[in-house]
C-alpha cells in the first residue's frame, strides 16, 4: 500500500527567537545624569533633614544628633505673635492669586494661541519679562504704585503684586497646550450647537486640564516662595509666612535657631499641602499619558 506524503512547500521555517538578548551598556550621558540627579537629591534631603532635626531636637551636647526630641519648639512657634495670622494670609494670597491667574491667564493664552494679529510676537516677548526677571527689579516700583493708590499694607496689594509674575507664567504655559488641540475639535462642537462659553467650559477646559494643573502648581510654588514683592507692600497683619520667617532670622535678638526651624517646617508643610491639593484634582502625567494613548 502506498502512502501519500504532503508536498513540501519549500518555505523556510521561521527561526526561533533568541532566548537572551544582550544587555545594552549605560552611556556616559546616562551615568552623568543619574549621578547629578542623585547628588541633587542627596543635598536636598540633607538640607530638609537638618531643618527637621533642628526643629524636633530638644537638647544638644556637641553631637550631630540631639540627645532628646520634643515638640516644644513647634508649640512656641505657634504661640509666636503673628505666626498664625501669617499662615492664614499665606493661604489666602496663594488661593486668590492662583484662581485669578488661571481665570485670566487660560482664556488669554487661548486667544494668543488661536488668533493672529499685529503685535502678537511682541506681547509674547513682553510676557517673558515678569516671569524671568528677578522680582527685585520691579518690586520697588510696584510697591510705590500700591502706596500711591492707597493700597499699601493691605491684603489686596499683596495679591495684586504677586499676580504680576504668575499671570504671564500661566499664559505662557497655556499657549503650547492650546496649540496641540486641533481646531477641528472646536469646529465639531460648534456644528453640534455649542456656543463659545459651552465650548470653552465643556470641550477646551477638559482637554487643557494638564496645562491648567501644571500652570496652577507652578503659580502656587511661585507665590509661596515670593518674598520681595510681599515684603515691600505688606504690613504686620498682611505679611506671609516667608516674610515672617525672614524677620525672625534677621533679628539679632530674635528667637533661637530651633524656633526658626520650627517656623520653617510650618512653611514646608504649607507648600506640601498646597501641592497635594493641586495634584488631588488632576495628575498632569496621567492626563498627558492618557491623551497620548488616545491620539495614537
């Protein structure tokens, strides 16, 4: 009996994949980048750690670490006259400035990104100056203007002068995010009957959320660290926490270093709380990742 064999096709069988792939060696650039990042992180952690140790330490005997730990410096710092008021002012100024900057800056950034008009490049260039120039270069002039308007020493003056550097920052951050959105999205929304307000709130704001969050976080950090602008226009009742800490450190007969360190911990806690609250509503990295997957 004859057997029937399947004809050979002549096609070569696919080669089996290699079991192990050679590991790529790290480049010099990667090694240098990791070394610099590690060194920066170590220095930053060392500075923060020294402040925490000084704030929590109770007794020192000539060693690197204290022989006892206590919360007494924090209690004394909280009881320091004006500290609670400066913390409240810091929260008020930060919230007011970030909300005002986003409310004005996001629509302004949209207009600059979508519209073409004479002087647009000059406006974008002028917006760079308050964002990159040292605040001391224009702090004195702003303070003189506030006092001439009768606002010197008020909370309104503190909010207005701190709005000067962060409003251009919000606009400059918003412009590239708007440019990444296709105009076809807006045209489609208009076809379905969306007016300008609904188009902005329902369509553009969700798409711009990564940029809005990034601009808000940068503005918050800038306001919390603003010293010169607040120092020249604030009074004893309207100064922020960073100005209060500076006054305590610059006073030769002022509080001890441990008490100043406790005040600094309050300042760091406020900055951390503000950052966590900002990232609670939207994460720029996740939003950008999801947007990239959606566009691919």
